[in-house]
C-alpha cells in the first residue's frame, strides 16, 4: 500500500510519518513532502478548521479535550494540531498535549499531534498548513489548531483556519484585553472559560465587559457578528451552547471563499520563505548579505536600501 493510500485508509502511523516528513527542514525531505502533498485529493470544504488561542493558564487543552469529546459524540472525527513553544536556545519543546488530553488521545476517532513552533511567528509551526491538509486527507473533519499561547501576536492561525476562538480566564486581568486590538479583533468567538465555582460571577462580569468592547470593533466577516460566551471546560457547563455557536458560524460561512483566502495567504508566506532560502543558498548573495549587514549595522545604509540591493544583486 502506498503512503497516500495508507493515509486515506486512516493509518495513524502513516499519517504521523507524513506530518514528520512535512515538518522536516532537510532539503531532500522537503522535496519528498511536496511530492506527497501533490498526490492528495483537493482540500475538503466539508471539514471544520478551528483555531484556538489564549494566554497560558486559560485552559486551552482542557477546553479542546472537552470540545473534542463533544464532537466525537456527534459523529465527528477530531484532529488536534497542538503547537508548543520551542526554546530560543536549544530549540526543544515539551510537547505535552497528549498527556493533557489523555481521554481524547485514547479515542481511536481522534488524532493528536503536538509540534514545536520552531521559533515561527504567529503561534503556529512552520508546516501547520500542510499538517491540516494531511489530517483532512485521513478523514478527520474537525481540525483544531491550538497555538502556543504566548500573547496577542498569535494571529497567523486566523489566516489558516475557518473560525478563530479566543479563550480568556476570569479574574486574571484579561478584562483589559477587550479594549486592545490584535487577537480580539480576529476572534469569531470569545470564550470566558473556568466559569464555575467562585469564578462564575467574575466570568459573567468578564462577558459583559467583552461584549461592550467587541461592539466597538468592526466585524471582520460580513456574515458574522463575533460572540462572547462563558463555559467551563472542567465541568462541561456551556459546551452545548459553544457547539451550537460553532455550528451557526459554519452554517453561515462561505467556506470555499474562506479556503481561497487561506491559500492566498499561504502562497505569499511560502514565496517569502523560499526567496529567503534561495538568497542564503547563493554564495554570491550570501557574501553580499554579509557586507550589507555590516553597513546597516554601522548605520551607513538604511535597511530598506540594503534589502533592495540584496534582491537586485547590486554591490
């Protein structure tokens, strides 16, 4: 059986190997990964792609497990692509999401893949888009991309998913995030998690504050007004309402148009990545880059002019 046939048949090991291949930065692996991706069927428009972000400690993994189990009960097959932060020194990553989502990881209808961010901006890994294609080819029709949760710069996930969920926790200062642009203005659904016990009252106040703040922002989708709701991933309270809201979004969204926008964003990212790699691989350009870096560092050349000379190959 070929690798493609194995992936289509739901072979989890073949899927894991394919994602590992796609994530590799070795030139020969990149070429093999591109050849593999070319053989995939056209992307499915019936799947749901959800981006989930939030600061550390808001309960992203607990929420994703609860939501994923909810989805399994409703006949969905769930893939979670969890991006963990990489060390800026050694490049390592803990990759602990399978441990944090133990019940979901044990279900044969679910697939959890932790990946290191590799220092990529936007809270996603270098080849998360390719991983999304691969898990969809394997038949998973709910794909959750969990970002590293480092802050409001994590906006790349909104460009590669259909719906963007932002998780907040009550009583932790997150109320202030409602008046800031960034992740808030990209969110299609803001969820105040941990709305249980002593935090239930604080959660209601947080929802009120965020609804007022979101009303000041222009919706990024013509068909959807962003919503703010509470839930408790720990107790399950509010999860039915979250599921209905997500369903409402996908019933209203024009998924083919959104997917075309995702491809356009991905193409320009790939062009920039490939252009930078080819510049570094060219000995003459590399020597020119060294000289331009020195001149820019000494203040003798503006950065824009240095970049223009590098691209033009001008001395």
